[in-house]
C-alpha cells in the first residue's frame, strides 16, 4: 500500500521559514515526478511546486517563485519543500503528491496528473 506522509507544518510569523518533508512508502518513486499542492479554507487545491524524477529540474507557481525550494532524496524516497519569507496568504494545508507513471512528460502541475496524495500538513502564517 502506497503512503505519502507529510510533516514539518506549524505556526510561524510572517517572514519566517518552515521545511516540509514527505516520506513515501509502499513503492519507490525514484523514476516519478513529485509535487506539493496547498489548499486554503474555502479555496480549491492549488499547485505549489514540482520536481522531476531525476531531481534536475523544478517548476513553481508564480506566487512562491523565489521563496520556496523543492528538493528530493531518492535514496530516502523523500521530497522536501523549503519555505522562506512566508506570508499570511501562504496559510493552507500542504499536500505532497506523486505521479505513478515512470519518466512521465514534464512539467506536471495539475491535480489530475498526480495519482498518490498525502493527508496534508497545516501551515499557518501569522501577520
């Protein structure tokens, strides 16, 4: 059974930083793209960042470009999201996601392009 488990969320002041982690189990994702999405109350889930299976390319939403960094460690089956210069509008539940097709086309930034999802971790940024 495939599981994605996020951690690292919490409460932080505006301008602060958090690092989210997502550990995958049940299969290896070393040949699969992975991403982060977020969902604020009353809003649709939106794309945040994605990383290519090899780790050599990344793709970001305009709203987080320059502030967030996605990375991965395939040996640990883990993907990270380093979030700096956080803003109150970054407040949301953050979800890790993985695509099940090996070496899929790139980039992928739509929810329907991801097949596995974590349960989410809450990030709250106070002003």
